[in-house]
């Protein structure tokens, strides 16, 4: 494969830069995190709903490599636009990688969707990056990266703080390792970081929401630690978040929030599906319960999911 790629001038240049710059990981320098504040400021809520509500989604986009074996970041954009979430957590995001056409995927999505964004590279190969990102309709006030070691592949946790109705809201996302050995290393560090966030230099208080690709069912023994201090947004109807039928992508929230609705939206833009949830602050709920979000056609979703199970290659 390298022989074929080497015949392309642009790839030759990329490989040369890679050889000169070497391999880096996000843990070597937190300043390597890309952080951009530009965009949508709302008067009460970004989604136009009643004050105190927040809609989120998590999505492993597999560098926009769809089930048709082509890379198309515009499909990812459409998926996000259709959900119209205030906060979007993304995993397996490429920046300037030849396999995805040297696109800055998070930069392009942020610009096209008019959303602020933060990016945490889990791996760097020369100028090429791969990792986790968060898009937000609210300006991002701060962002932090925590590195998770792994024998197979290093991973990261990304946290951002946004202000919703003048209240700071702290959002975390991660993508844990594929191997059990890596997750055994990574998960305790994830829990420690969550517990110590009150001591962070930004002083924004405890995390509000945690979401991402955990590569584990919520019944896994490691996941029980989260269940003690968090609640899970359990999807209504279809629960499979990957084509194999397993539920590996999760959204967790604290008691200060009340879950209004959650679900899984099937897509062919990746081997993972969109997992979404809508919340309201408990104090806002006491003032005026909102009307429910439009329901998802679960029957159609299940039909599509079943038709695609045979096409899965592996869970990431």
C-alpha cells in the first residue's frame, strides 16, 4: 500500500514531514490541543427551547468513513444538523490525515455548523492528528485534556466548560481502548480525573455530563464505578449503538439534571450510531415542565439496523 501511496506527490510530502517530525502523543504537551472560540451565542438557550434545557449527542464518526467504504464528512455534518444538539461529542476525528483527504474534519464541521469547538489529539503522526472533539452552540470558556495510556493505543479525555443561562456546564467525552487490558489501565484514571475536577485551575465545579465510546456494555464491572455517582441516559426503543448490535456508546449525567428523552439514531455515515439525549436542570423543571421532544420512528430505525448488522467489520 505504501508503494502505491508513495507515487502520489502529496503523499510523498506528507510522509517526508512525518519522518522528520516523528510520532507524538497528546500527553507530551497539552498546548497541542486545538481550541477555538467563535460562534453562536444565544439569549436564553442555543436550541431555542425553554431556559434550563440542554440537548446533547455523542457520535463515533470513524473519520467519516461510511458503510459504503467512502469518506464523506458532509454526511457527518448532515447527521449533526438533523439532531440539532447544543453539544456534540465526537470520537475518531481526523485532522490532515491522508486517509480522509487531508481535511481538518473538526475545523470544517465547526465552520459549516457555526459551532465552537475543542479538539484533543490522542495520536499525532507528524502534522496528522486523530482524537476526540466537542462542538458547542455555546461559546467554550475553557478546555482540558487528560491523557490515558494504553499498550495498543493511547487515548484522551476532553472536557469543556460552557455557560448555559449564566450557569457553567462542564462536559466530558472520551474514547476508551478496544482491548480489555487498555481499558483496565484507562478507566481508573478516567474516574480519578472526574473526582478531582474541583481542583482544576478553571474551578468550574463538578462535571455535569460524561459521554463517548466506552467500548464496554454498561453491565461491565468497570462501568459500575460510574453508576455509583452518575445516572445513565438510557435510550428509548433501539439501544444498539454499533452495527454488531452492542451498546458501547453512553451518556451519563449528574443529579442536578433531569432526563427528558434519549435515544439512538441509526446512520450509515459510520459504523457507530448517534446517541442523543435532552435534559433540563432540576430547578428549571420545578418552574415549568417543558413539552417533549418529537419522537423518533423506532420501527424504521430497527429495520435499518437489522439490515446493516451483516456489514459490520469490527467494533472500534
